[in-house]
């Protein structure tokens, strides 16, 4: 489009800066050009669009735009208006009002970068977040958040590879497929992932298979506790011991909301701990609300392999006063020697780190314990109730789980997809359909119970599920 043409009848677009023809002409004259097309003269003519895109008429007022977007948003079916039992990596937890109050403050919400002399408060807030998460996972060093658990796991695995100098990593067969693919993509082409089998009755690592696959090539063994499918991996110490005996690192992924009732991975041999911060005060959002973390002991061989920012505390020239600043800044990709950065790190999720810090400070140790106990009790109640439904097995595995569990619908003669569609008609979001990612389990679904679910909610789910599976199939 040339500068002399109008946009849907208007001389300029109300939401595109510098779109007025006279402004564009001044800019072109400043750089010695006569038209916008000259900016693209090196692009072959065959690649250029010769006509306008088939776009709707431009919205020319703020009111019209707001009305249009509100109409689109009203089509969403969200968890505030429906009963939700879907988790699988993004869970519906209660978010204390103070979390939103603090993370919406301008000095945090809009703080993109900066140093200690012009960014008052953010560095200290992130240091406090790191300290609180470090206490929760029983580690010394915690990073400024990554984008999500998948990235944190991938980065932790790369850290382990650099530390050990090896290029093979063993991972559980029963891990989230999307996370596996993210790790595989991030670690390619030099690091190879090898899946380890599981015990059919419990879902836990098959230790014999693990032992047979460990070798001098193994950089790390990665496992999750609780697992993606909810069961608790009670063999953590044995897995770590086998990894260490082979000269490999033990990397453990964890849901921090479980650590009020489960011992932290550091207590059963983890060298690097990673996980998802979303349960700690973050709302579920479309494409957001996720943040990952990594944690290690305060040893140079680990600290120097973190690719992301770490904040430390130091005394200043004034007695009793402290400052907060980056630790070992040059190891990052935005340090003074970018080409020597451990990995590329861009804008991360620092705001969610501050949010997680606020949540942990609000909950305290007793609050996290109460949270974990509540989730354990409610999830066990849900399994017990669902197990009473004819043709339905409340838990596919016979091990204790936390927050999530696999419901087996194979004997109902119905697909999880059809059951979930029927549940939606009752304003209920059912569990994640596992038939694609885990076909060996047939028609099974991953259900999630958190502290937000009341006894009445769980009773309602069980009652409607029983009605659905009892309905004659047409």
C-alpha cells in the first residue's frame, strides 16, 4: 500500500503510530526515499501481495473496539463459571488477593530491566523470592524464573550435561508429552533423551530398566515427584543413588504446592531441582501465568552453570545497610561477554517470581502444610467416590498420589471425549484425555483436585459421572 492510499476509507489508522500520510512522507524524506515500496525494493516482485488483505472494516473508536473484544471474550467458557477438574500442568488454585495487589504495582508490573541504582525494590523482592523458594525446596541457590516448568527442566538438564561433560539423559516414560518435546527440542542436537520404563501397577520408575540404561554416557537422570500423572515417586533416593553411582546428576522436577507434606527432593539426593511456580499465587491465563524455577546447592560448579539471573545480598559502605545485585553476571547471555553465556536467556518471568514470593510469605510453613494436607485428603476422597461408579476405576495406579490421578473409563464402553462433552453440558470441565499421549491406558483421563474443590463439588462430579456412564449408548 502506498502512502497516498487510504485504509478502509480513512487517511490513517487510529491504532498505528505514524500512519498519517503527511507524517510518513516526512519520515521518507528524512531517509531519502519517495515511497514505502522503496523500503522493500530488494524483495522479489513475485513475493509481494498485489491486493489488500481480506480484512474486516477498521474499528475507528475505542468504544467500538472494546465492544468487539468484549463480545469475543464472552464466548469463553472459563473456570469461574464452571466446575473445573482439569489440571495437567496448569492448576486452579486459590490466589490470595495480596498477590494481585503487589504484582500489579507499577514498580513491579512495568519494571523491565535496570540496575540497583535505578530499580529500587525489584532486586530485593526477587532475592526474597529466591530465599523463600530455596527454603521450600531445601536448596541454597534459586534462579529468577524461566518461562515455565518445561524450560526449567530443559535448562536443568543442560546444566547437568555441562557439569558432567556427558550427552545422554534418562527420563521417565510416563512424563507429559508436551514437556518431553520441549526438552527434546531445547537439548537437540547434542543431548539425547532416553526413556525409562515403569511398573505397570504403580507407575513408578522400573529400577531394573533404569540400571540397565545407565552408563558412562549418562549426564543425568530426570524424574518428577509427584509425577505428571499424580502418583508419588517413592523411590527417589534409590533413583538418585543409581544416578550418582554411574557418575550422573539427579535432576528432580517438583510441584511446590506438594512440599508442605512431601520431603523436598534435596533430601533424597537431588542435585538440581526444577518445577512450576504457577500454583504459588498465579491465575490460570491463556498462554501465561506460567513460570519455572531451578535450584541447587551453593557450590561453584552449579552456580556457574545457571544461565539466568541470580540475585545476592551484600553489605554497603553504610553500617547495617545491605544492597542487592546480580551474582556472577558474566555467565549470562546479557553479561559483558555475551558470546560466552551458558545459554541464551531473554526476558523471563520475574513478575511471577515476585508473586510467588508474596504467596510463600503469606502462607508460611504452616499454611503450605495445611494446603498439602487439604489437597491430599480431598483427592483421596474423590478417588474413593469415583471408584464406586460402576465400570469406573477411581485410580489406575495403586500408589498414593497428590492432586492428580488417572481415572480409568475403559469398562464403561465410552470414550473420554464423549464423557467430557457430556460433563460440559452440566457446566463441568472433566479431566485431560490421555488416550492420545498414553494410548496404553486406553480411555483414561487425568483428573485434578485442589484446595478450591469443596465436598459438594466432588459429590456433584461423582453423581453426574455416574449418570453419564449409566446412560444407554446410542
